[in-house]
């Protein structure tokens, strides 16, 4: 490992597996014998076909998806999905339910309303500053879908289990926890994730969509905003973000071949989160901000006794080689994002640092 | 130079300057002292701020843009612009003119019509298989804009000079010739370019928009489809495609500091094109497909006496280290794309190869 690399707890763009970065670096002037960089290879070449097809197959295998699901690579991040979802699926006479668990859910709701779509916010945790995931939700009759945010990066909450919607298909923004745990894809009509947390670099959004949802796409919307456009062309209606898709392929390869698959990844992620929450819960100094049953395995949010101590903590951490521990600018406090690529070693080192900081300042 | 690198004549994604690729490679594990890869750095960090701000300033300087213009980095390629332009600028009661010079113009026209916008195709070169750029166009009264495609990658044609629209602002798709030549930006309300030809890798689309056009953007369209969203947030309303923006920054630095600026780049591009068209015109074997006054300085399209010879030419070229010479799948024939990064040396080598192939097969 390069000695000058820091422990990276960024919320996204975030740490990537070192072996992935090294492979990109090593082959950057001559991609797989092409005599070109991956950034110079045509997306209509066999080299890129192999990349995108392998990425798709690995996602299907890792997430245990049957053939009803298609894996697409789009641009514009999750934010573009907020507008595309109602545009594609809430045609005349249809309505949908949304659950509001924080900033990103609220943005998804806003983009449906801007388009004049009929949606209902059936549950919200705004009453307690989005510190928990709502339970016992009364979903409305005959909704086209129920939209949830599976993990809330800013507030540090996560759906431990997805809700029982009584058969209505779920749509989920999984930007910050896709590939971190197993789940039953059967309940979903569509799920999506900006890559820049668990999957790769910024610049590509993975969308997984079921065939019955693809059939709902109307004809009269712009070509680049239709899921069916990308589904019909293996995500290559126009030039895809080739470099980002390539990096996603390598991250998936790492997940399967170095980590050993999704079950192992999930166990490791639980171990990492338990270590960190353990330090917080055992101390009278740090306090977690998310309700116990709603805690995120990916984003550990916590406070110190006062804001001056928080500033000093973040500063001292940085000096000791721990980056990205500042909470989101909208909420303050501290946050350690511990996505798939963050190694156990980094968590151990952070726990040691936190305990030492507490001894000195507690 | 790595010995195994080929001469890359790809139409896009295309060759990048070797020094740019080497700088990306060298700093890939530790970006400018951050202890992180550029793919791991937060877009809200000073590291990325420096990247995007420098890229914007360089574009403004190279293209000689005054302060009315804003430089934005969007996702979705030029294809997304085809839908965003009419959505943002053809509000109730407005209409626009389009010129059809080939595949990409036709797609722009299609996306305006899908949205039910009032547009008129005021000129087309379809009558001669898009082999020329129309002249003496009668533009309609009071149009909001006139849309043109400045260079036609597939057909190998290019506007030598932009048309006199009688004061109506131009909007241009400059995907395949931006930064290749000087032009007067004053005539433009907006111009845009997918990066993957002259500017960088696939995954980012540069949009340059004038302040009076930004003021025309309506409120009630999705946030991610409004130019004003990106203008208000320095292209960081949501996570931008950081790696692609970084590569664009380096390409601009190369253009200014290694090439010596846009005038020098333009002179070099003309020299390259003249060499290649010279070989074609002097031979009785190769024939250019674009009309003389409409020839592209970026994409040199040509045919051989028959399709078997073309196949053999492309194959032999590949064996000799010349990649990407096959014409677009929709038209056949041969095409050498000679964007900014293609060095004079590569053109010289290709000219020699073409003359040798003619001697053997002519």
C-alpha cells in the first residue's frame, strides 16, 4: 500500500478498494492489450462490450436477480432518477406512495410533485429530525409503487427490513447501501444507486428494473429519459460513461473474488459497524444520533459533548490520517462512512483514535 | 511513450494526449497530496473545487468568453442536451429553427418534436446524403434560437463558418470540434459538447450558456433538467462526474501549456487535415465523401474503389497499428478521426501507410 494513503471515511465519493485502484493504474496506458487507455477505447468495441457485459452479469449474480430484471447504467446520479421514476411510471391515472426519511427522500418527493404527479407521503420521520425509520405504515390502495430510501447517508439511518407493502412493488434509492447486504429483489419493481459509495467512482448510476415496469414506460417522453431506451441498447443508446462502468466492473470483481461474495461482505460490514457503535455506546462522551433499531451499517453518525470538541476531533483526526469525519454540512456533528471498501483495519484504527481522544478530552 | 500504444483514429471515445494519461496514471493513488485517488475525493473538498474551477477558467480563457457566459458540466452526453434545449428555451409561444446536417442534427430535431415544441427545419442536406453544409438559409422570423451541428462526425462535414442568422442566437452541438478552432462566441446563446472527442473521456458534457438564456429557463420542469440548477451551483447541485471533469481540466492544461493555445491548435489541425486530404485528392484510389467546401477538419471520411478493398484496408491498417479507421456502422467506408490529441506523427504515418496500400492494391 502507498504509504501516503489516508483512512478515507468520506460519505461519497468515497474510498475504493486499493487493488481496484492499482489495477486501473497499471493498465491505464494499455487497456487489456488494446494499445489504448480505457478512456480512449470505443464503446462499440469488443473491449468495452466485455467490460459492460461482465459488470451486468456480476451484478445479477451477486444480487441473485432472475431474468425479469435488467441492469442499466445511466448518468445524472440518483437525482436524475428522482425525476425519471414518476415520468416513466406515473402516467395518466396512476399514483404512488413515498416514505420520507430525510434529505434524499424529500428530493425524490419534490421531483414527482414538480411534474404534477399524484403521490402521497404515507410516512415520515421528520417529527424526530429523521432519526428513525417509520414502522406500521398504512400504504394507499392500488399504488403503482412505494418509494423508499434504503439508507440515509446524512442522518445515518437504514431500513433494517424493507416494509410489507401488501404486494405493491417497491422502488428504492439504494445509493448508499447497495451491495452491502443481501435482500430479496422480488419485492422490487426498480432500484437504483449512484455508484460513488459502494460501487465505484461518481459518474454512473446503476438502475435495476423489472420487465413489467419497463412495459409501463410511455412513448411520448424524451428518449434519454425513458428506461426502455437504455434497456433496448444494453445501456449504449449513446456513449456511456465508460471509465465509471469499467471501475464498477472491477469493484464487483473484487467483491466476488477477493471478499468472497455478498454474504461475506455483509458479515464484514456488520462487524465493522458493531465495532464503531460499540465504542460510541460504551463511552459517555460520544453519542449516536440515530435510533437504535434504525442505525445505518454504512454511515455512523455521532456527536461529541459540544461543537468545539467536534471541531477539535475532526481536526485531530485529520492530522492523524483519518479523512471525511465531518458530518454533512446540513446537520453538523460527525459521521464515519464505512462502505464496503473501508477495511476492518481502518475501523480498528479509528476506534483506537476515538478512545484516545476521549481519554484526553472526556 | 509506451511501445504498445497504437495510432488511435477512433471517432469517440478517442485518443487523449499521452501526457494527460501519464499524469492521471502517476497520481492515481494519491491525488495532489490528498492521500486519496481523484475517484475517492469528495466533490465538496478544496481538491475538487480547484479542479472544476481551473477547468472552467481555462475554457473561458481558451474560448475567449466574456462574463455573460457560464461553463457547466452535465451528464448524459449531447443526447441529453437534445431534450433539455427545447425544454428550457421553447416555453409557451416560442419557436426555433433547426438545420439538419445528419444523424445528430436529426436526433436533436426528434427530441424537440417529441415534446410537442414548435420547430422548423429551415435547411437540410439530406438530398445529397448529408455530404454538404447548406448555404443561403432563410431563417424564420423571431425564432428563440437556431440549432446547428457544427461538425458531423459520421458524414465528415463541418460548418466552415457559422451562418448569419440575422441576430437570432445560435445553439450548436460542438461535440466533435469544440476546442479545435477559434470562433466568435458572441453569436451563441448556448453551445455544448460531449467531452469524448476533443475534451476528455466519455461521461461529461460541457455546456456553455449565456446569461439571457439562463433567464429563459422555466420554473416548473424537473430540477436536473434545468440549466439554472447547474449554473447556480457551479455544476455541483449533485455529485458531478469528478474523474471526467478532472481529465477535462488536464486536457485544457495540455492545450494551453503544451500546444500553446487555440490558435496554434487550429493551425496544427489544419495542417493535419490538409496532409490527409492531400493524399486522398492526389490519388485515383481514395475518394473523399464530403463536398470540398464542407469538409471536416476533424473527421476525414473516404472510400476505396470497392468494399472488399475497404475491408482489407481496415484490416491491414489494424495489423500495422492504426486503429479506428472503419466508417460509422450506419454509412460504411473509412474514416480517420483526427481530433486535437492525434499527433502530426500519427497523420504522417497514416499517409505513408495509405500510399503504400495504394501502390500495392491500386
